[in-house]
C-alpha cells in the first residue's frame, strides 16, 4: 500500500494505490474529470493487474452524486478518461464512527490481506539440493547500452538462472559446488549480468539468491582454479562503463554497490558455509532479508590470511551486531553458527535444508505482490543513511587491505592471473 498526500489521487498499474480524502476538491490525475463537490468520502483505487491505469471512485454517502455502493470507473484510453458506472456489493462501507480515510484504507487492507499468494511448485526447487549442482545454468540477456532492449544473450557457466514468472520471482544460484562456489572471476562477472537483467525485466518482482548443493553458499576468494572470464570482452567493457563490472580492486567495490543498489527485493537463502567475502555477500546487506539452513556457518578468516575486512563489512558487521562482537569475529576468525547468526540479528530465520529455498521463494512471492515502486522506496529509504557512506568505506577498505597484503603477502600470494 502506498499512502499518498491527502487529497491527491493517482493512477498506477500494476499494483494498488489507494487514497480516501475528506477534501471535496480532491485532485484526480491529469485529464480525469474532477470529483464533484459535496462528496467527502470519495476513495480512489487502482485494481491489481488492471490492463491499464484505472481509478475507481467509491462513496457510500447518500449525498454523493451516485447511488451508495456504486463504483464510478474511469479508464484511460487514447482519447482520455472514459467514465462508466456499475453497482458492486464489494464497495467498502464506512465503519460506524470511523473517519472516511482510515475506514476506507482499513477495508481495502483487509481485502488485500485475504488475497492468496500463488503457490510455488516445490518440485521445481528440489534439484537445487543435488550435490553435483544444477545440470543447466540457463542464459540471461545482455545489454550493451545503458537503456533499451537486450543486444544478445550469455550462456551462464557459474550461476544458474530461473524465472518463476507466475509468482514474479527469479532465482539466481551460484552453481559450482565442486569449487564451493568460490568467487572466481567469471562468477563475479556473471553476477553483474544477472543483477542487470533482473533489474530490467519487469517480470521479476523479487529475486532469491542462493547456491546449489548442500555444503556451501560461497567460500570466498578463488585462490586456485579457473581464473578465466568467459563473458565476451565487449560485454565486460560495456558493463564496466556503467559500473557493472569488476574494477580490479580486492574489496570488490563494484559488486558490493551493485547488490546495494539493486532496486527490487532480494532474498538471500544461505544453504551452507559462507567464508570471507562469501560471508559478506550472505550477511552484509547484499540481500534485504536473509534466511539460512540449520547447517549454515559463517567465518571471516581475514586475520589468519593477512587481510582486513572488505565488501563493506567493516561498516556493516559492527553496525549489525556491535563493534566488540564484530572485532571478535574479524580478529578471532572463529565459526559463527546459524543459531548465533539468528541470535545476533544477522539472519531472519533458520530453516531445515530442504525447506530453505521453498521458504525463501514463498516469502519472495509474498513480497512480489506489492507495488514495485513501494518496495523500491522502502529499500532505498532504509539503505540511504548507510549507502551515503559506502563509497568512502570501500575506498578505505581497499587502502587498508593493500597495506596488509604488502606487509604480509596476504593470502599467501593473491592470484594475479585473473583475466578481469
């Protein structure tokens, strides 16, 4: 629900925007006839899923210029707003003694609460538990231009992509279980491709991020293995121009900002161990709501590896759990259990492993029922105070991590063969 300025009506689709106003001169959208005077209980609504912008004026007042419990429907067409009227038993009535604004909103809120969230076929989610990972990753469109249509597609190698279109939810899954889903260069670049497509595709109303298999969510830096990037160079260059590709730093500043700035609800489903940068992706505000399995564990082994915090964790972990506990984890490098993560407020809930992804997808489907501008605004306003500091935090993290690498040879020789 979006609460607008009292006295103003607005059309928006899809989604639901509702306002009731005691102002007899309540303003309607541009081009729509003004509500007649003497109609103090008028309410406007835009039904979910309507084919185009519609406004419904509802009034139970005897003095209203229409019969009580009758809808006036204005539909925007090529030649302007077209008026029609039809009686409806569904028109909300005023609560005895209640004000017109709150009673109208309460009635509509009750109706929205009763709306059923489409069920997700659990059989579609079972393959994510396979120890060998998902058999196919799928592909995502690529966009060489900052705006406009896709210019091609990329067959994914390190991340699996699925769209559950009937519920408005997409699933992105790290899909290299043999490598414990480590942050290989190609995985990093494909992360940008997935986030960019999920942002642009209007069918995606919420995104679930998880990993295949049962052992790991993400094991952090790729200290060995394939350092190649299989995304075409021209795609990497085009994405890098708009901040959507790695920039060669250790703290993964571009990837951190890409997750923070993703405008749609992002639900983390952490299925196993998450280490270092993987723990930060899981817990440090890369996702909006975080669920984990009972066997999930988290570790920041920075001190043992001759490193310092990265991916914004120097700000976010103390912010979330307090400075003393954050330093204990960063300096001590001990495992944090799923129970500890919930107790500290890092995770919203623990699920049994086989229930984790269904729970995350069900929650995402519920959130996807909201108007996309509402969810975007909620995310942006809640992130804003910390997002304002993030650039400086990442620059400072890069400065200090390079100091400790120079002093200690951090990671025993950080791989320099990455093609990014």
